[in-house]
C-alpha cells in the first residue's frame, strides 16, 4: 500500500492559471450565438455510484462538434491555446479531442470542486492536460457563478470579463459557485496529449 502524501498548503507551480482577455469581437459573439442557438441541450450532471446527481454538478451544456460553420472558432481557440502553452506551461499537447462545450448556468446551478483529468476520466481518448474556459457573458448580467481555482491555501477567483480566456492545467482543482441571479454562459475546451512523465 503506497504512503499517501499530505496535500501542500503552498503551491509552487508557476502560473497556476493564465488569463488572456478580449478573445472575440462583437461579430464573433453573434456568430457563436447563431451557431449554438439550435444545438440540443443536455443537462450536465456527473455519475456518482452509477447514479446521476445534481449535488456536485448542475448546468446545461451543448456540444459544438467541429464543422464548416465553426471551423474558425476551433482555429482561434487552438491559436490562443498554443500561445498560452508555449509561453507558460510547455506541456506536450497533441490536440482537442473533444468537442467545444457551450455551458449555461442558471440560478442555483453550479459545479462543485473537481479536476478535469485523472485516472477515472474516460471522456477523452488521450489525457486532458490543459483546460480552457472562455467567458461569454457580461459580468453585470449575473451574480454568483464565479470560476474559482485552487492554488494553495485558498481559491483564487478568475476574471469575469466578457471574452476572457482562463487556462489552467487540467489536474488543478476548480469549481463554479452557484449562480444566484441571471445567467452565465461560457465555452469550455480541453486539450490533450501524451501522459505526463
């Protein structure tokens, strides 16, 4: 049986998360709205002991599979992701193996503390290594719904600015606090690559 190490209270990893602002212009927001408008809505939950539960996760999601209409969006996100990775993380990344997720949080919806990668993550054919969240809503249009990232000792609240990209290693603990008023929209992307060594 392995000896389990206690969690560190101080995080020494440089750049626990990275923020890139103003990713889209107004015309691109309109295109995203048009692309996602008629996509089927799924209720996002997690499987806990073979039962779906809203206790840990409650939101609405739409999957944006790559096609001719959204190819520009995949290209733009890929370019930003490579730039962030080259400058901050230098992970061995090989691509986006999952569709872009459009996520909506309405009042009382949330996502409790979790990581996007791990031994039990079977949602991708390669390990998720870099997680990307892109804010689509004006921060004044909703209350609550903060993306919090655990960086050691206490969580940091990510910027809420419309068009802001927040990138962080997929093994980093994070959550979205309950929305108390209004609606929060975002895009979520996972970029994968070979196992860490």
